[in-house]
């Protein structure tokens, strides 16, 4: 991006904002949608009544609306909610952009997501695991438009009712939106920015006692592919002849996403509710470019060098259905819910590498490639019983069966060219992973004057293993029995403020990518493979939190300590002159975490929010496979300022900053930061037309991000150069209206399935 283009974007943005403000400032014939504080509204209403008695010549308004904006962030210590509808940049962003601003979530420059500092977490869509989220999660999140999102929940303390998977907790993305109008409702939204364009259409209607909702969305990130550059150095510290491998890469990548969602609810009477939902998603991506590689001897003379072209492509096709029935036993809070869910997904990938300009002997063929695919399916049956005896006592019990099956096939090819490449049978791999989880839980919540207590216990039996169809490996099956307790006690200081102390246990099971022993040899001098002997890791956490959400200034503070034993880590070591990358249950992870969140309504039109955390981590491994230790501090801060002008143009400015992350064998070496500006304005009756503008990260035009990894045998240094600037426009139009939305039974978030490491595995 050059300065001329940036200047033109800034000028265009300023002109459009000026136009929106001028248009909005023109006097209106009828005052509709008046915005005022609650106290002012009551006073104005009383004045209007007095005037009507004193003077018969008065004007009666058709509508008088009291508007009270939701807080951008809310938290009670157990769950934090980010109200995306209150973010003016949501219309022209994707979910990954929004996640950078959600407290408790961090996204680095390589788009790796962490929740509460952990890469192991559950990610759900509307309370259950969407088939699309089982693909390349970074690509999927960049593909999904934030315009269709209502809120994002970070559930740090899920409790016994929810599956124990995910050390970092649960990230729940809620897309269901409601409206306060009446009749048929349709909403159309379209957006375009510096790296994607797309749109979505949502329609909702009611036929007698049946509610129907359908959404179709498309997002294209292939229109303007961006260039990424990287530099990697891998050094052999054992004194071998292959001393230093240097790699420089330049690539372009792109993606697209198409999704369809259907929802239905039928409420034949006040005691019974049936729901049915279906979804399908199609996601494709590519990455292509050139790479130069050079191997140096210990005296730094060149052993060999080459240049190779590469192209990788992949896609994900997934769909699923969910059905549930809820019966209410005569009073609210006394329910029986039965639910079933099924989903299926397929993930084919292709990699092609062509060697050019070879000097010396690298031991590679002129062409090498890989064809791989993955399939997964799951069946979930669940029953939940909820009894709110009175305002003080709540009992929840239930059971769940989660049957999962996934497969992975890998076929490597080598030859003098792509046309005459031959399948290497000795390196082929075809494996099935089965993971069946049976669970039962019980939970009690009680209120005693100003005190509230919650305690629960969950039992999970897991039968999991691998069955090999191709490859000289031994099938295996393992059974795990986990008892997962949780407890919390809180004291209400007032109606909207409380102190909370809690304990919870979370587990993380290895997925098929971590277990699969297939050896990837496509990178010269380096191999990558999984470990079929991995076991589940367990994380214990105790926390103390304070929250206050009354008055103009509100917020929360939380301090916690987490201990993870037998943690799953990605490890790197040198063996027989070849770099080995794999996973192992090595090491312990201890961390102390302090986070602060504040939201200040300075005036009715001016709001400021701030979120930040500081974390100290200590990691240690002392095993035959790895002896390592790492520790250090990391911090993160984010702030947002929004202002609504007298003409109802909403302006915003935001920014965030984070220090490098820390893992057992690795540490980031650059800081992460982002910033942006936004403006939005609604037009027509009931704000049917909305225009949103955004720009961010304009300077510098390119940034760097990297990390260091290794042990006493090998050292790896990586540095990437990328572009993050963005200018965007979103236009949304709604016509018709509908008071009701598709209802849901109380069996919502507990319908997630059991995939592990919903984040990004090792985080690199």
C-alpha cells in the first residue's frame, strides 16, 4: 500500500462521514426514536402529561422510545460477554477481527487464537460445535462475517453441566438476532474491504405457532490476496555437518466461505417446545509462492541451495442437524430436555512442491507432493433435567453420549516431475480415530441471603483409539475415566456487584492430528509426526473475582492460578542430523493471571472501555524425551472509545497491544498491536438502512512477527513479514418486521462435541 492510496482512502472516509453527519443534522418532520437517559425520559414524560392537562393544543407523538445501550462487555467472573452489536466496526469485519478485541481472547499476527492464555479451548457456534469449526479454524474465522454475530461469550468456568473439554474454557459465538418489529422480516447486508467482500441474507417469518429462520452468507477473501514474507533459520547445535538451514519464503494466500443455516421452532402450547436446526458450510483456501533454501556447513560454507515453487490448496465441506424437545412441568424453571445432534465434515488437501535452480545435492526429487483428506462424524444424544424449586434452589442433572469417528489419509508422491510422480507406498498412512464419551453430571445452585453457592460433579468415561488401514503401525485402544468437580461461592455486595471465589478442573484430549504417527517428509532436513501414546492433560484453576455493573462506571477484576500437569506440548529436537517435530505429554504449566475490565459511560453519547491482563508463566519438563524450562511475564491491553453525535453518527476509535507469548520450548520475539477508526449511521424508519465505515492498522503498511524455539540440540528462529491494514464499507438493509425469534430449548451450549484443542494446537 502506498501513501497516495492511503491518502485517498482517508479523504474518502472523511467526506462520507461529513456527509452522513450533515444529512443527519437536518431537521426532521417527526421525532421518532428519541434517545435519552431513563431519568430524563421519565421527567420529560411527566412534563408532557402536565402540559396536556394545562393546554389542549398539544401534539401527541406517535412513538416515544427510551434507548438504553447495552454495555460493550459484561462479566460475572464465570462468563464474559462481548456484545458485538455494540461494536461499530462489526459490520465490515470478520469474526477473527472482532476476537482481537474480546477480553480474555488474544490473536497473534499469525492468527493463532488463545482463550485465557491457553491454546486448548472449545469453540462453539450458538451453543454447539458447528461442523465448519472442525476445519482450518483460522481460515474459517476469517471467512465468517461479524455482521451476523450478536455476541461472543468467553466462559472461563463452564461448570459440571458442560463438557470438561478445553483447559482454557469455552468460546461461544452467538449468531441469533432478534428484532422489536412485527410481521415478516428480511435483512440484507453487503461489505467490502481491503481483503474481502461478501454479504448475507436473513429471512424470518412465523406461520401459526411455527417460527422459521434462514440465513445464507458468502465471504470472498480471494479477490485481493496479500503477500506474506518469512525468514526461518534452523541451527544444529550437536556439531553435525548440516549446521544451519536458512529459508526465505514469499507467498500469497486466499480463502472463501459459503454458509447456509436453517432454524425452526414449534411451540404447540406453553408447556412444550420443539426445535430443529440445520447447517451447511463450504470453505476453500490456497497458499502459493516461492521459497529459497540453503544448507551451510559448520564453517558456514554452502553445502547446497535450491529454489522451489509451492502451491497448497484445501477445502472443508461440513453439515449437521440438531433437534431438541423441551417439556415444562407446569412452572417456569422445571424442565426436561431431550436433544440429538449429528454432523459430518470432509477436509481434502493438496500440496505440490517443484524444485528449481538446485546447486549441490539436497537429497530431494525435483517434484514432491502430498494428497490428504480427513473425514469426521459425530452423534450426540443428551438428556437434561432442571428443577428450580424456588428462587433460592436450583438442581440440574443429566447424561450425555457423544460418539465420534474421524479418519485421516495421507499419500506422498515423488518424481522428476508432477506428471511422472510415483506414490511412495512405504510412507502412506490411513487411520481412523474413534472417540466415544459417556458422561453424567449433577449440579446444585443455592441462594442464601447475600450468599450464592454452586457446586457440581461430572463423570466422563472415554473410549478412544486408532485403527490403521494402511501403514505399519499397531492399533490401540485406551480408556479414560475422569471425575471433574467444580465449586463456586459468591457474595452480593449490592444488586449488581459481587465477590466470587471458584475452583474448576478442565481436561484436554489429544485430537487425531496430534495422535497420527504419519511422518511428513516434504520439508528438507525436517520431519513432522504425531504421537499415538498421548494422554489427556488436566488443568486445575482457582480464582477470585469482583464485578460491578451498576452506575456509569462498571467493570470486573479477576485473579486466578492455573496448574496443568502432564501437559501436551509440541517439541523440537535433533536426531541423526534431522530435525524432529512431534507432541508429547511432558512438562507442567503454572501461571498466575490478573485481568481487569472497565466500561465507563461518560455521558449518554460518550463511552470508554478498557481491558487488560498480566500473566506470569512457569513451564518445566524433565523427561527422557525433553528437558526444558521457560518462564516470564506477558501482558495485553485493549481500549475503545465511542461517541454518538447529535446527528446519530456513531464514531469510534480502538487500539490494542500485547507482549510476546511464552511456551515450553519457544517464546515470541515481537510485540503485537492494532488500532482503528470507525463510523456508522442508520437511516429511514426504524433504522432500516445502516452504513458503516472502518479503517485500521494503516501505518506501518507492513509488520513483523516471530518466535524462537529449541533445546540444547536445535535452535529455530522465525520471523514473518505481513500486511494488516484495512479499509472497509458495509451496507445493511432490513425490511419487514417480526416480534418473535426462533426459540431454543434450554439444551444449548451443552450440545458441543468432543474435539480437542479448538484453538490452534501448539500456537505456531
